[in-house]
């Protein structure tokens, strides 16, 4: 499994996890709020922000658009009006990209139709995301693959056979693919997350994998990183009680900050090194470990016997596993009980009379 680059960020084995703040539609149709959320995501330590792009007429029938959508989360009386209220005007996208660049985060998006994919390509996004609902949508997959940038695809609400077909479609255009384990319920329950399936995705498709989470809290996202997620994506909101479809399954800034902090700590803990006594452990080892001591008075000229040796702290002397090398050697001085025995107190050679 090789690494790949998304913009200036390298992801894959041995690289820091790319943490994506999914703003999505949580900007509630307010471009000023979207710019603020980009800056907040950067302040929290996210590496990227993600939005969504739809051509409503291209993805919804007239009947679906005209369907009543009056509820506490709605931004319009019909579903079509609701969806349109949560789209950016074309002119806003370059400005959002500039805000992201200045803030030091990548900006990309999920297109829901081929024209939106082409729009994002012209915008120059460093990668593109395929939503779980479009794993079964070859025309969109082909439009995304043709952009020539890395593809991140969520695998929620899909069967393995459907994922197979989608991957084969994208592979016709690019091998730079990240598959995200995902459960498409908002919020998701921990028992449904199936985090270890992410490992099967990595093995089955030999690609970089990640976790797109809609669960409550951050614990299971951290578990995904421990299992090897190279990318994690969580929704960001400034207020979980806000009106809109995704706020309840989102993290507020404090939650995203903790997530970033804990992921970086986990990454530090997972680095494999040769096993040595760390400098930070030395004082504790000296205090708690055992050393070879005289269990009784050992007189000068006496051959050391096993029964004359004991093991007590501190651990600043010879460790107990060295005791067998001391048996049969001659004491060069009187050694009083409870004294740590050193090599200098004994002859260098063992006597044959000690056996």
C-alpha cells in the first residue's frame, strides 16, 4: 500500500492522519458562517475542510423537489427549496478556497452530479469525495475519476459487490483511491460501526483506508485511527442544536480540538522503536528495581555462595540475573549485609572449588 498526496499533504503508511472537518451543509446557507467555520476548523487543527456541491435539478425529480419538507430541520417548505437554500452560489467557491488557503487547510467537496464534479475540477480542488449514496452511480464515478485528482469514497449503505463495481469504475481512471468505512445513519450507533471492516477494505483493494464517522463522541473515531485509518472525517458545527440535517451528528469546536489532540497522541504512541530503558524511566528503575546484595556478612577471601546473595532495592547495582556469575568468586573485602555487591568487590575469575 503506497502513499499518495492530497495537495501538499502526504497520506498513507507512516504519515500523520489527515483530519477532515466536514462542514457540508452545516453553514446553514450563510456564506459568512461558512468562512468562519473554515477558520475554526483550522484553529482546531484539522488538515482539510469539506463542503458539498449539488445541481438540484440534476439529482431530484420534480416530484421529489415539490415534496413537503416542513420539520424542525428544514430550510424550505419543500425538499427542493430546502436543498437549494443549502447551496453556495458559484461565485462564493473561489472565495472559500482562498479563505482555506490563508487558514492553512485544504478545501475540497463532495459532488452529487457530473456537472458539479466538473465545476470542482475547474475550481482546482486537490481531491474529491464520493458520498456513500453514489457508490451505485457509475456516471458520477466516471466524472469524478476523470478529474485526475485523488478520490476519497465512503462506503456506507453499500454492499461489498457494489463497492467492487465502484472501485473498478474509478480504477479505470486513477489508482489514487481512499476508501472510507462508514455507516450512513445520523447519528450512528457504536454497535453498527463495524470498524474492523476498514481492515478488510485495505486488504481487498490494497488501498489507503479511513473512517467517515457520524457517531456521537470521539472514542470510536480514535479507535479507527488506532486500527490504521489514514483519513478521518467528522462533521463540524458551531452549535449541535442548530437547525439543519447534520448538526446533531457533528462535533462542536471543543470536540474537534480534542479529537485532533488525541489522534496526535495516539500517533506518537504507535511509533515503534527499539526497546530500551528510556531516560524518563531511569530514576524509577533505580528506585524500584532490585540489585544483588549481601544476604549475610561475606568475609574477605571467602568464596561467594548462592545463599550469601539476596535481591533488594534500589536498582542501582548489579541486576539479579547477574547473580550466577558472582557465585564462586572470591571476596576482595569484607561485605556487610544489605550492601549492594559490585564487580570491584570480587575476584574476576570463579574458583573451581565453588562447584
